[in-house]
C-alpha cells in the first residue's frame, strides 16, 4: 500500500525545542505514525537500550543491537520497527535550539554524527554506558526544573558534550573521516546549495557559480574526498528524492517527474532507468509489495 510521506515539525508548547522521550511510551502512543515512513524537521539521537529492531532509513535497513545509539539528521525519511520490541530513550532537538552562534551551526553541519555524506552514524555504547547514562540523566533532571534564563544554555551545553563524547566513540569504531580543509568546506557548501536547488538546477556550473569557485575546483574537491564527480553527486540527490516519492507517496509518475524538474514524463523515465536500471513503475512496485 502506498502512503504519503508525513512531515512533522517539533512539538508545540514545550519550553524549548528539545525533548527526551522514553521509546516504549513513545512507541505505544505514536505507533501508527512512527512505524510509517515519515520525515521530521529535527534531529534524532536514538539510544536503543533493549531489543533488536530493524530501523529503516532511506531504503536502508539498519539492524540494531542492544545499547546502540543512532544519529539521524533532520529531514531524513525513516521509520521504526513495527514487529520487534525495543526500549530506550531518544533526544529530539532543532537547529534553533542548538545553534546559538555561527560556531554551533558549523559544528552541527560538519559533525561526523549527522553528516549525510556517509551512511547513518551509529555507535556501540559498550563500556561507556555509565558515562552516557549520566549525561542523559543530567539533561533529564534539568528538564524537571522550572524554566529560567539559564536552562536553554545548560541543556545546549550538555547536548554539546554528549555529541563530543559520541564523536570520540564514533572515531574508535572504524569510520573514514573526511579531512577538514577547503575541500570539505566546498563540498559542504555544494551539498547545502544542492539540497535547496536540486529540483530546478541540475547543472554543475550553477553550483560552482553559487559557491564562487570554478567547475574544475569543485570537481577536485568532490573527487578527492568522495571519489565522486559533482554530476554524480547531483544525480544521487535527485534519485534519492525520486525513490522517496515513488515509494512513499501516491503521486503519479508524471507528477513526480514534474516535481523534480523534468518537463516530460519520458525524460524522467529515461533518467531514472539510466541511474537505477529499472523504470519508476518497476521501482514503485518492488517497494510497495505490502
């Protein structure tokens, strides 16, 4: 059955756009929502403390082991397991909560935890369980206090510390980290511009001009860091959204093609087949067999 992608904003009425939820209660109260494909405009840090669920993130099933923390970027399409039980806690927060300064914004954009240039980040907590537990508890305790002028800053600092601890743990678990420098800066600027314009602009020249470098320099940056040309980068982004819309909405193939900037349905079908070796209709049927 084809269902529309639901997009959720942060819960209204909280003192700040930061929340810690117990997974068992969250699952019980919102099972229908969170076990269907959905897109949230905020970040998730999901600590699966018990159970072996499969968490689906953009067509990739992630087999979770107990005491694993998953880091999901904002606007990622995912859904929780509807069959295998699990428990734990999750931190939900927005850009506006965390990003008080330009440095905060840069940290969140560049961190290896939410960097969607690579597969979804996850860490095995292992012997550091007591450390993560203590930071989670400090944040939980602070949320129980009446909101005052210091609460946002205290919670943001605790969250920042949690992310730094998690980064350190992630680096110890076989990650290939991108070297910081101009190449990475250009790639991240390219990615940001691409996310904002991929539906209407598919030319490398547009993005090079947008970030004030030559096409050759952009190609050097993406090829060096990711072994991928800017054109391949653009095609991957368009195809990801095409697959999302085909699998999770009831829109016609013609409408999806128009939405992604293709003037003629045949052009979209040819493009999709070239990059996936199947037609949009075949992909939709394969991913909606239930």
